C-alpha cells in the first residue's frame, strides 16, 4: 500500500492506483467524464484535474497519474474549480441545450456537473454542431451533436467487446465519433457504448421517451437468458420494466451486458403474455379459472409412471425442487428431465465420471487469471457473449494466449495472435484424444497423473489416436495437433472452455471426458486460472443439474419420454416452460409424440407452438416476477426477487406445483425461502446458504473433485457427399433458446432463421446474400435465407435453432452433423 495525502486527509491505496482511484477508494469525489473502471485510463475530458505539491502545483489529470509514496494532492483549490468551470464552458460551447427533450436528462453527467459547478453562462460563443442524427440502427440512436469526445464508446467497443465499430474521425474542432468511412452503425448491438456514454449522444431506442430516469425504480436481478449469470438492474415504472440500468460496480462483469441482457427484456411486459388458464373444450383452447384447470390437471396426474415431465432450466432452483417433489412423491413417477435429456450430459455423465461431480472445475473469474485458454468451438462467444468479453480482455489486456478448436472460424479467431484449428465437423473428440496421446508420448504428463484411476486404460485406448492418423481424418495437420498439445501442457496455467446446449448434440459426455482428461493429465485443475468450464445454455441449467432434475434411477430421459408418448406408455405429459416442438431435434417425431399423448399440460408465458397443442395451459410468471435462486454455469448461486408485481391472474411455477401437491394430498413448502433451506441442507456445495445471505452478491457452491480418467468414444467424421453440405446447428449471437424470440431487441437485429455458407459454396450454388434457398435433408425440406460469410469452411453450413417460424428441426434429426442439399 502507498501512503499519501489528499485534501489534508492521510490515506492509503494500492500501489498500482491512479490518483483518481485512490481518491474514490477513500471517499473523495473527483469529477470526471471519460473514466470507467473497466477501461484503460484516457485523460480526455480534463475534468479530473488536481494539483500535486511535488509537481510544483501543476494541474494534472487524476485519472492517468499513478500515485507515489508521500504524494500531497489537492482536488478543489480555487484554481482547480476555475479550470473545471472552463472545461464545462468549452464542452457546452457546441453542445445543444436540449435537455428538456433529451432522454439522458436526469442521468447525464454533463448536466449534473454543470449544475454542481453552477455554470449558468458562457463567456464564449460559437455555432452549434449540425451533425446528421443516425436513426437507422434499430436499437442505438447516435446524435454526435451532443458528444463530448470522452472516447468511452470507442474504447469499450475496442477493449472489451473487441468489435471496433466506432472510432475518432477528423481532427481538432472537427473531431467526432463515427464509423469507418462514415458508414451507419452495424455492430453486435450489445449496447455497451450506450451504457458508458456520459451524455445523450448514444441512446437506447427501445427506451426513448418512455420515462425520465428519476421516475424509475431500480431493481437488481439476474439475467434470465444464458448460464453466465450476469447481474442486471431493471428500470421499472408503473409496474413495467422499461429498460436496464447500467452500474459499473455490478457483478464480476462490472455491468457489462450483451444484446439479450440489455435489450431483450421486453418479453416481461409483452401484450402476448398469457393471462388466464386455458382448457381444451371441443377441440378449442378456451379461457377458464385456476380452480377448474388445477382440478383437471390434478386428476390427470394420478397416473404413476404413466406420467412424465419436461422442464425448462429457466425455472428457479426452488421451483425445480418442488416440481421434482410433485412428480416423485405425489404422482409417483421418475420420468422427468430437462434440456431434451442430452444437453446436460456433459455435466451429469461426463464430468460426473471424470471429476466425480456434475459441475465445472473452473469459474468465469479464472479466465483472466490464466496463461492459456483452449476454447472448443468459436460458438462459445455466441452462446455466452459476456464470457466472450472476458476472453477478449484476457487476450488483449493480460496477454493470455488463445487457442481455438472449432468446425468454423468466428469472433474469437480474430483476437490478437489467436490460433484457430478448423477441423471437420463432428471430430472434436478424436482431436482431443490425439492431443491427450501427444501429451503422454512427449512426456508432458503431470507427475501425479499416473496414480489417477484409469490412467493405464486411457493410455492403451489412445494408441489408435496418433496425431498423424487423426489429422488425416479430421482435416488438420499433425504439426498443428502436436503444437496445441505442447502449448497447453507447457503453460503454467491453462483453462478449457466449451459450450453445451440443445443445438450442440456433439458436446456430450464423451467430449466432456475428453477435455477433462487433458486437465487431469497435466494437473491443470483445482487451482487458479486452470480447469474446465462448461458453458451451460440456460440461466439455471447448472441449477437443474444440482437439484437433480434429470433422468435417474431408471427414469426416462427427455427423448425417451417423447418415444413413450408415441407408443402410449406415457399417457400424461407435463411440460413446464419448454417448447420441444421448436427446440428438440426431429420436429416430425416431436409433433407425433405430442399428438399421441392422451393429455398434455403446459405452463408457459406465451402460447408457444407446444402450448397450442396442450389440453391445459397454465399462465405463469417470468423471472422478474418471482422469488428464488439461479445457479450460473460456474456454480454461482444468486438470489432473485420480483422487480414488478405479477398479474393477479398469474401464478409462479412454484405456486402451481405447490397447489398441485396439496390437491394430490401432500404438503408443500410454504415459501421459496423455506424450501431453499432444505436445498442448502441436502445439496452438496450449498451448505450454509440462505436467501438472506445471498441477497447482496450471491455465493459460489463449492466443488469437490475426485478425478478419474475415462476413455471417450470418438465418432467418425461425416463423410462428404457430392452436392451436399455438412450442416451444423448452434446459437446465434442475438438469441438464447426460443425465449429471446419474445424480446423485441434481439428480434430487431436477428428476426429470422438463416443458413450460413462459405463464399466458395455460395459461388458454386450461385447463391447470393439473402437469397431464399431450399435446404433439404433426409428428415425434410425448408426454406431459409442465405448468409454468405468468410468464416465458414468449404463444404460446411451453419444454422441457428431458435426460430419458431423457421424451425431447423424440420431438417435436423439431432445428429451433430447433418448432410443437406441447398438449391435456389
């Protein structure tokens, strides 16, 4: 720590602090416009000028000046006050005085500083800027007339998002922020630039003219989309969520959000929300009462093992547990699952046998503490963008090496010095096995690895996976595989990241065990900056696993449940928040199952395709209307509470399941808080937690590991066929599952499904950007718009799976790779 004096106050601060940091740490306010704690110091605005006695009283910027032992600093001398007033006068010289109609009023740093320093006149005069306002972007409005050139938007887009959509243009008094070659803003639409803009130059269009900031009540919550577990603040007025509010101190991500978290909140107050229970009468869903609907459902649940259930991992931990109690204790069935029964296999089967626990051995916080990151599939950025931001910062700011193993290139491939190995689709496990064999052959194995159970069996099984043999099968070179193995094993700290989800059927138990083998062989687990991080798809996917809501002890898994519906073994199916008709593989098979089952019950926010086929539909609450906990992909347990009051006609899933337990003669927990007490007492890693203790920051559930080597089964690469492409499915950057279809923001920028092709394949088939093409497989045919990009390898195509209007499961059976033909 460094000792210094600020405004006659003896203080201490870490030695790497700037004057601004030291002052803020000790409760001394220094005004500033161009600073954000996530960004590198810039010193553009000059509002933070201070005097340092050792520098002969010169005025220096506090945000860029490092502290030294014994420094004597004054932050508010008359000369400093005059300097700041002058800066404000100059900023206001060309700035439009349109505060009454500016959406930033009440949250504008320039407005607040002008008030604080009583700058009510200007000694200078000049013409106001007349830049054209950019209204073309669906989410971000740009008015450069209000810009104060703090540069935060440019820097956050470069340093954290690593997109570089904005830059400084021109010089001197003509300097402005814009896009290269004066183009319109076309970016990832994460809204990071809006969050850090200190004035009204960048505005969120969905929020424009909805409310003044001072009229909003702010409610802390946890994002309801992917498994990253981002904290967010919801801005509420008149019991409606109108926006998300930026807070640089919030969460590990310091308020940073992706397009889904920042702009995908509209589904909470959507007019399309269900508001009353529906019962099918004479073939038509008609409005009913809760009493009638629950009585009917309770009667149909008296079927024992002829009842099955599918749940979304977007339910809270408490809701999953009470649902499980309903099924096991009141109904008497073990047939329940989530995520189609396979999207959690990496955890429940792979990690369970390799690490002895169904959880990741690393956390998101380890990313920037590592020396080398090995990312399996570039889709990790699309599935979990804020984790992608962490990777960006690790590589660009911390010098962390990045290796990517993927079936296509992507955003992560563009990072400085990133090494991307593009293999044939479906061959990930074979390549990982070849890396493991190289580590053994080159004697790069950790000294304790040989004593881990299964070592001899693994070494023997890997004999068929030499780098030369696998390279020939997977489209790589042996040298690339060997270098990747050497780099990973030689790094002092290395970490592996891979996504899972319903569109990634190949990211299964075998892939999880294959990456776990690498970590165990090299001893890179159980310590800072090391381990394996499985990026679970939904906001509570890890929680669903921790709560045990998946097929066990002879129960049917997700896909088996659908088969049992078709053959009549399952007569009543309870679907809680899932939309299998769109998100499960093989649409025709799913539809046949839903048509065949005698009675279908659905709890939902919207009348989805699956809900439209139900016999009873029960309207339930969103994450913003309920109390409970979510567990993120890295096992961070976080408390959520209602940001708005629920419609009196709605029930939470907790209330629905509890009411059914009572109707079936059981007794349910009175509140989610009471039930979480049971969870904490019985769930490994949750000991000592409570709703009260989790309210501020949440807590990590401890992970206890018992490593063992497992021989992963590698599938053969799909053989190419003349005139056909290898289709791989996955997530689009702007969407998460099917829920994001109901968020206006994501749909503004990515409103429909598409098929992504390489330029070479597009040329071969004479396909241009946005052409409507027919895509056919053995399962069926559908029409999609073409997207032509340089990232796709020749012979490979990609399609996201989120869209009800263009369900990719029409042509996708669930195989990791599907051969398709494409024609205009």
